[in-house]
């Protein structure tokens, strides 16, 4: 691989405070969440997904998102974003002064119904209501497409199914679309094939990738995406995460592991790896268990002469 084939800089979107913590069995106190996010902000992460305005009965770990954003209001630096499922969620986000949001659907009809209790087309209709509120407020809307490669209920997902959803999201005004390997089953060849299919209609600058490391292929998939032209990658501090509605899904790609690889390749991120690792260690203490990040487990590289 020629270094010139890779982007010079990668934008890392940190999803641990939302996508990671929502999969924990217990809810962290607001103070612990805010401390975690503050440490991630100190590390220089440009975008941090700090919470979700979803129904507390569905995701109780995110029930305190309003208070988290109120306490984050004093911080400057990163963009703090939030997940919103519908108009009500968007109204709650605007009421807290949130300046960036994300919506989420899937390329698999079966997964969409298990995850958000509606079909793909209905979810897209609800997102139009979100965009109508976001536009006059100057709030950019990102979109997630889950199960972009494999579905836990129906198996392999057709690139054409992903393409249909991606085009619809772009046409309604979403500025970026993050493609999710929800159960961590994709391989580099499949990543390239999907991006080739989407590239007929969507530019690399509109696309991001969101890999789970269930089968140990997340970093290999990132390399395939970078070679294709992707320069935005989602990751989760400590490798936190999973999905309560995706049987077999384990943690997200760890931010530390991603940074270690990118920095070793000479790719700029603007993020301090040491500070991210410290934030993850702090969180592990608050959660009462270790985190799966390989970098955290191995520690900084030490050469013994």
C-alpha cells in the first residue's frame, strides 16, 4: 500500500458517551458522564456524540441526556451531538441548545422494526420532520444506516438496499451518512463493494464508516474504507458498545486502537491518544469493569533493550 493512497487527515467521531454507554447494564450518574466527556474533549476529539433524546423506557441509560447537555454548555472546542429519533426528540434537543444531531435507520427492514418499531419508509418520513425543525435553527443533521452489510435477522444486506436509503437521506438534507457494520461481520472486500455501489450517487465526503469489532475485522475494514476515499471514522473510547437489538453484536471499534493505527501510518487526527486512554481508564473505574480496547489492555509500547 502506498501512503499517498490514504487521506492525510482523518476526522474521528467519538460515539462512546452515547453508543457505548447505552449498552451498559447500569446507568452512570450524570457527573460521571460529564467527566468522561470532558476528558474526551480535552483529548481534542472534534465531534463527540454525548447522548440521545430517545424514550427512556427504550434506552434508560440515556434518560438524563438533557442534564448532560446543560452541564456541557460551558465547554468549548468539540461539536457535541445527540441522537434524535423523531420530532419530539428534536424538540427536546433544541430546548437544550444542542447544535448538531443525528438520525438513525437501517438498510434491513427486519432490523429497523426490531430497533425502532417501524419500517424503513416510516422512519424516513419521521426524519423529514426532524430536518424541517433543524434547518431554520441552523442545526446540521447526520444520519446512520445500521446493518449496512449484515443483518442479525436476515443475513447479508444488498448494496442496493443501502443505496436506496442513502440516497433518500442525502436528498432530504442529511450532510453526512455513517454506514454501520452493526454485528461486526463485514470484511474488507464487502466494504469496498458497498462503497463502489454508493459512489455512483454519493461522494466520499458525504460518507463515514462505523465498524464493530465483533470478529476482529474493524481495523482492516477501516483501511479498506480509507483506500476508497473515506476520511471520517466513528469509534468508541475503550471499545464500549454493542447494540441491545442486534444479537451477537459486541463493542465498537476502540478509539485508542484506531488512533494507534492512524498515527503509526502518519495520518493526522488532531487527537491525543494518551488523553483518550486516560478518559477510558477513568470510565472503566466508574463502570466497575475493564474495557475491551486492545491498546488499553497492552498499554503504551515499551521496548526493552
